[in-house]
C-alpha cells in the first residue's frame, strides 16, 4: 500500500489468483463469511411472527438522492453478482411469483431531460441500446448498433464507464481506470463525447458552478442537497463533494420517479383488490409478488404509471423498462 504495508484486499486477491489457486479460495471464503454475517444471520434473527421479513426505507437520510434501506435486510445492498441472497427471496405461496421492473438506463435518460441536450435525447428516440450507440459513436465502429454488445463487449463496457464518469464529473484519469483503457484514450473519448453532446457539457458546467457557489443544489422535484464540503481547502474533499452533489442531481430524480410509480401502482392494486404486493424498491427497480394469473396485469399497470407525465420525460419518448418474473428475485432479474 502507500504506507508500505502488505495488502490482501479484494483487488489484490483477484490479481494473485491469476498465478496461484489459494488467493481465489481465500476470496471465496471471505465472500461466504460476508454473506452469512451480513444476510443469513440477520435474516434468521429478524423474521417476524407471521413469517415475514421487513425492511425499512428512508428518503431524507441519504446523500445520493436514492432511497436507503435498513433493518434486518438492507435491500439496497443485495449482492449484484452473487445470486445467493436474491434466490432466497421467494413467494410463500407456490401459485405466486416474484416480479421486478427496472427503469432502463435511468441516469442517462434523466441527464438528457435535465440538460435539454437534443442529441442525447435523439439516442433514446432511436430506441437503440444506449451504451452500444455511444460505443459505436465514440469508437467509430462500423457494425449495426444491435451487434455492438456481442462483437465489442469490452468497448461497450468502456463506453458505459466513460458515460457515467462524465456525468458525475470524473476526469480522464478516473475514466481510464474505470474503463480499463489508457489515459489518452479516455481523454479522446471524453473530447468526442462533449463535441457530440455540447448541451450536456454546458449543463454539467452550470450545475457544478452553482454547487461551488451556493454549497447546495436542488433536484428537479425540489429536494435540497447541502454540500458544505465544496468550500473545503482540501482538493480531494472538495472534488468528492462536487461529484456527490452531481450524483444527487440525477439519481434523486430516477429514485423519486421510481418511488411515485410504486406508490401509484400500489394504490391501484389495493383499490382493485388484486392479489399483488409491492414490497421493495432496489435502486431504480420495483420489487413485488403476485398471483401467476396477474403477471400481465402487473406489467401493464406498472408501465401505465411509469409513462405518466411527471414533468421529467423526453417528449414523445417515455423511459423504457425491463420487466421480469419468476420463482425468485434472482429469476425475476
């Protein structure tokens, strides 16, 4: 490490696993110990008398703008790559299924809305995979957009990393590290990006100037995020605060829209007395369970409230969603 100590963190173990099997075994054991201590032990101790497990959700105690979660199961910290925990979230009734709806490319979509960048909005109007479209543009790929994900997955992933880096104020150094490319490549991609999406660049600059001037920022729905650390004399602390506030500007909109969709849909299902329950919000996803015969109804109702005009959508191009269902949360997506 920087202080001269030996490190055995996740990244180091992954690197060492390429030359010897033992680091991979250690990493696997660590992962299982964490699953047990973070989820299994808490879940077993937290089940209520009716056999249910209840999580808390918080709107006003967060800095990112997204909902946070607490209790015996933190829904916002479910492992992404390891499906073990998600596979345990199942309906008690065999005639019911778990369903999940996720807002597609939500952060970039709302960045297009908030910035008013017509070129960025056009990418969504074309109804093509966003990150594949950006990869085709920035890397000069000649294949159709729909083939980018298969033929050039690394370039698509690099483009995705650069997109989010640009959105939250990361420079070429951070972008290169996240995308796994060189500093010069990242710098060139960012240059092309801003050349293509000039209004996005202008909006980011204006929002950052407002944050640095006022020490706070308001979301599109009026939520206030105070960031006094932008006045810090420490460059790192100031930079972190600035990126965090930019993060809030976009993520809070996606989270609030997702929450309103869930609330409206919940009220609709209760009014109709449908066998449907929404029981969780995970980032930009809505999670619930329903009777097998109501899957299509759930999908239609969620989409109806997703496409409701809440003042933050691209005209003629509502945000797209991914919907799935199955015997567990892992199967639902």
